[in-house]
C-alpha cells in the first residue's frame, strides 16, 4: 500500500466528530459494506499484525497489535498501534509518523485525538476518517501502513 505524496485533499467537508472520549466519527461513514471489509482485510494482513480486541477503545473495536518491537512511547497502549471502530463509526485511531500528522490533518484525512499528548497517550495519535470509497480506502490504508512501518520497517 503505497501512500500518495503529497497526500491528495480529501473531498468535501470534514465529518462531524465528538470532542472528547470516546472520540467518534458521527457522519460520512461508508455506505458500501465492502469498503469497511476491504480496509480491515488490508490492515490485518500487514506483516506481524495480530488482531485483538482494543485494550483502550469502545467495545467491538478491533486492535492492530504487534507481538513486540518499536518504541513503546509510540504505541497507543501495550503493543496496539491502531484500532478500527465498530459500527456506526468506522473511523481508525492510529499513531502516525510525526512528519505525516500535519500533512494528514491539512489534507482533511485526519484530526488529532482530543487526548493526544496527555498522560500516556502519544502526541501523534489521530483519528483517520472512515473511507467512503475505493480511492479513500487506498489513502487511509496507506496512512495506517505508514504507522505500521514505524514499528516494522519494510
């Protein structure tokens, strides 16, 4: 999953989200269930990724964890570096490489988590908005792959 550079702008306005925990996307979810399924299939196929229930998110959130590796300060919790939110949300929380955080936000793909940088929560944690179509699926999967590569270099 190659990430386009520079990131293309995400079409349309940003989705509405909650300003606190749980940090939830409230609208603009994909209407095609195959988009959600394809995103999960791509992300859980990344090398070394083990799917587990999220140790920090809402019930039903699917965590991308690693058996070990990488700087612990970059994990969300334990060895969880991202998680997919269940219906009706479908957004993704992940820890992006620092050089991608501002670019992803500026291009409209992400927003900072309201607790980013507070306590044990990494300052580079963002919500990636749920992809609505195949093109957005490629970008979101590419961003999570960039997060994965912080821990498991290609």
